[in-house]
C-alpha cells in the first residue's frame, strides 16, 4: 500500500490470492499482446503490477525492474536504465498518474497514465542525449590532449594514457591492470608492464595495488590530459569510501 505522511491509506493492494493471480496473468497478457503497441502494453502492465501490489515489500523496485525489462525491446537499454532515475526525480507526477486512474469518476481510464509515462520516457531520452553529448565532447578533448603530448612520450605511452584517461572519465573506478591494458594496446604483458612502470616512474600514474598490479592516473597525469578539475565517476566512488 502507499501511505501519506499523515497516515492516510492511498492504495490498498488486491486480495485475495486468487484475485492477485488473475490480475498478474492479465498483466502478462498485456505485455505479450500483439493488438496494442509494445510500449503501451509495457506501460499498462506496469500500472497493473503496481495496482495489484502482490508483495508486502519491494513492489516499487520490482515493478520498475519489470518495466525496464519490458521496455528494453521497443526502446534502447540506456533509455530504460535512465527511466528509474527520472521517475525518482518526478515522484509526484508519477504517483498522481496512478491516482487519477483509480479515481471512481475516471472509470479506470489509463490514457493519462500512459501520457505521463511517455513524458517521463521522453525526459529520460533527452537527459541521455545531453549526457552522451557531454561525454562525446569530453572524449574528443581527451583524445586531442593525449595526441598533443610532447615527444618525451612514445606513441604507446600516449595510447596508454588515452586509455586510462577514458577509464578515469567513464569507469566507476578509473583503474586498470596489466592484463586489461595489454589487451587494449595489443602488446605483450612484459611490454605493457614496462610502459606502465615507466609512466609511474615519471609520476603520471599511481600503482594502487601490487598483486595484481593496478594503476590509475596521478594528479600530474590528470593535469596532463586536462582532467585535473573534472569530476569523474571514480572521484564519486572515492568520496564515498
């Protein structure tokens, strides 16, 4: 059930068990129906699952997971993964869409719910495009900075710094080991280890682990690639440790 801060019950899940099973089967029929657009079926199935509220806890998370799963075919996976965040940022509109369908005078008309969810999907896609454009610009800038490093860096070292720079920008930890780096450079393990250690000796890399050897950009390395003041996913992880 959904409960307001004042303690008023906003929604009570379906009961008894037979009714739950019946409506969940209806939900599955909506998802697999060929008579309505796939996206509409996924959205209506989401409404039905949350309306049934089959579990004592975790219905919201489960419902959003199933929604993402059912939307992954008509939409891109990045869109479906972005949708949960947009829903969390627009909880009032999201819950109001459920409430309007359940009002007696609306006779279970779900058009408004579908329109609201389509608006949220559109917002998720707009946010995703903006994020990708930002990352594309950051990648192009990183590539330019790596290519403009002076002649004291070999071509392999420039490639290596560009690789670890990408991890710094986009990876949760911003680190790499010798095996992973060797595969990227298409070089032998000894050659890769030598290049990594040479950059570490020049203080462009830090070794954060010995067994296995793991490397990340140092502050000097970040500055050389124009990443000194850039807030990255790796920084977010480290700030929470």
